C-alpha cells in the first residue's frame, strides 16, 4: 500500500518541526505549503520534500490524505473548512481558534465526511503525563479535588524570534494566554475534566519589544475541583509542574525532570516514576506517530476536536475575565 500523503501548511518553526517529525516516522509522504518563497525553497532543499506549494488552493489541486495546519491561529478554522471540503483529515495546531466563528460548519463537515481530526496539544504525547493520568483514572489515589499548575521559562532564550512572529499580536494568537497557558489548561483538562468557571488576571511585566501579556494567574473550577494556574515567560528556570491533590494522595507531573511522582502519607517522601529523557523532537515524534495511527484507525487522536474546543472556550473565557472591570474587590 502507498504511504499516505501529508500536507504541512506553514513553514515557520512549528511547521518545520512537524514536517521534520512526520518525515522521521518513515510512514508518510510529506509536502509543504507556504506563501513565502524563501521559506518554501529553504525547507524543500533541506528536507528534500516531494512538493512545495505557494498557496492552499494550489496544494488542493493535488490529492492529500491529511494536513497539519501550522498557520497563525486566526486562519485555522477557514483553512480547516477548505481542507475538510476536499476530504482531507486534519491535525490543527493550538490554539484551535481565536473565536467560535466557523466551528459549527467545520464540525458538520468532519462528521459528514468522517474525517480524522485532532488538535496538536503536545503534552498529551508525553509518557509521564499519560502515566500519571492512567493512575488517576484507575482510582489509585482517589478522587481529584485540587489542581495547581506552575509554569515559567525565559522566553527570549527559548523563542528568540517572539517579537517577529504571531506572538506579538493577540489578533494572530499571541500573548502568554494563547501561547503557553493554552497548553497547560489542555493538559489539566485531560487529567481532571473540562473547565466550568474561571477568573483571571494578566499583565505585561517584562518581555521587551511586545505589549501582550507575559504573566497570567487563573483560578478555575473543573466541576467540584478547584484549580489555580500561574505562568510567566521571563524567569530563568525552565519549569512546569501540574500537581493534582486527590483524596488518597498527591501526584505531580514534572516533564522537565522526566518524571511524574506521587505521595500518599504526610510523613512519606516523593516516589518517582521516571521516564527515559526525551530527545529534542521526542514529543512531536510521539504526536506524529499517534496521528498516523489514528489515520489508520488504530486509535483515536490524542486530543479530539471537541477537547480542543473545550480548551479554546476556556482560554477565551480567561480573556473575557481579564477585561472585566469588576474582577477585583478592593480590600478595605
């Protein structure tokens, strides 16, 4: 059987990473679509890819089994609709969108055409998070009651081009909320279920060259469970932890330490569940394998369209909470 044909839309850093990792699976024929001629030629030469297109219309003149949408977030849904109309299955980068416009049409098309569709929340491809989720779902530590997520990194080091890319503008999916918080919320929702209510605060405190928020605090409810999220994009340590306090124990996801861990008694110590350290592209290779398995009907996408919509609605609610004038009560 011939290998499926996969179209990568967008040749920026995330598009190039998807392209490299799908090629790395050895399971798919990859082509590229990007409006920038210099990017197309550079990536086509570097990776010796089959075809490189200057527009989505041109790309759709050839058949494709699936596509990965890596364009700025405000283009995700219009492109997904055009691809779905052409019977192309979809992996859509996060955030899914910046509004609900077009979602009903997209959902209808996907259902009618029975297309495989996932949202690229890459933490779901992390074996430590997957292992911790399995332990929670099996009831090993009892019912989850409280979640604490803390995230920070030095963005100028890890994303030095942030001033020139989508990140600089909310209208293209920029800012800490859409960029990083979206990942953390999605991972938390995978662990403990959808978000019901949020209140939030955010500010631009440090990053040079942009005005979007680089610091976020969120209080949330996932059903009866309380959660709080704290994130900044300028601290020196690169760290992420998602801790879930359950009725019979506490578990913590620490991807930068290649582990999840647990504790059940106050006088006890942390018990580590280590994993083999992931290589630079490890999570994205795992995600690519998962999506190709879904195309072959072996499993469901790691993050379904509806789960991506849930996270999108949470993030949009965080934005609404921040612009609300009554989000603070004055201390008297």
